[in-house]
């Protein structure tokens, strides 16, 4: 479970994130939506310790029964478990936010090998599942492996694929992806939705995704959280696409 309490971040006079309370349950696929500047990317960076909250307080703890429990907030009672004091959360969390996460002077093979070693995993763990293996092969579309190219020389779409694949190689219990459908062609977008659904079914992981594409978000998420000016204004259950009408009203689609 991820619990966010009184989490705030400002840049100058602009409030980027101001969340009083948000609980993300184990095994949720949560879609984070909002217009530009709503705070989606900033929230993810706060969760990953890439931004420091104004309160200088974010905490990560793990329950003894091995289920994941994280707390993020500003309360003094949470101080002892801040991510700057403990890095246990890194053992079960992987993310891809943008191409800054890539090591672009490596080939994809070298990058995947590096990611695997960092997580004591190999690509065989992912490809050992035939259904996932077939989807990954279709996703890469013979354009990534065996190309004898550095990552920096790939197209934006293929860089996106490399980053997403790398994030899944860690076989995380918590997977965070910022705008994963960006730069992908329609076929690759559809394959990615299948990959995420199947990965969730196989691992019962918690997946957090931000996206400007409402249809993709509705199709894969069981919850949709709508941000506006850094605040949660709607937290919608999404049983069989039930959040679609509320989102269409908000965005006036």
C-alpha cells in the first residue's frame, strides 16, 4: 500500500503538489490524469525521491508480512523512515519517467544487462513467460535488439520502448510509468496495454501510470485519480470503464 499524507511541493509561488491524503491499495492499477501542469510528473518524482517535498519528509516502510507499505507525508512521526535514511523501497520499485533514465551511451543489450544486474534479475525472468515473451517481441518489432546501435541513436519511440522494458526487467512490486504511451505508434500502444495487464496479472503488482490519453487510461486502470493544480479533485473507481463519463465531463470531451 502507498499512503500519501500532507505531501506538498512548490516551485517559487506555484503549488506543484498539495495532497492531504491519498491511499493506493496493493495491486491497484492507478491512472493519474490531468492537464499540463496538474502535478502528475512532480508527484511521481516525489515518490521516487527525485524531488524533495517542502516538508522534507517522505517515508517508506515494509510490513513484516512482506506486503508493501509506503508512507509519504509531512508528519514528524514519519521522520525516522524517510527515503534519505533508507533505500529499502528500491528493492521493489522500478520506474521510467523520461529518457533521462536511460544510459544512452550503451546499446539496448548492455542497458538491459546493467538493469538486470542492478536488480539481480535477467531478461530471462520476463521472457520465461511465453505470453510476455511474445508481447515483448512484438513490442520491440525487430527494431531494438541486434541493431548494433547506441541508445542515443534510436528514435524517440524506440527509446521509450527501451525504457519501459528496462523498468519491467526488475520485476518490481511497484511500477511507475510517466506518459508511457508517448512517442509510440498505435500498434505499440495497444501492445503496451496488453503487456501491462498481463504483467499485473502475473505479479499482482501495483502500477502507477500518468497519461494524457484518457482512453488508454480507462482501458487499463481500476482507479483513476484526477489532479488539478497539484490537488486530487476526483478519485474514481473504474469498474468496466465506469470513470469515463466523469472524465469526459471534466475535460469536456
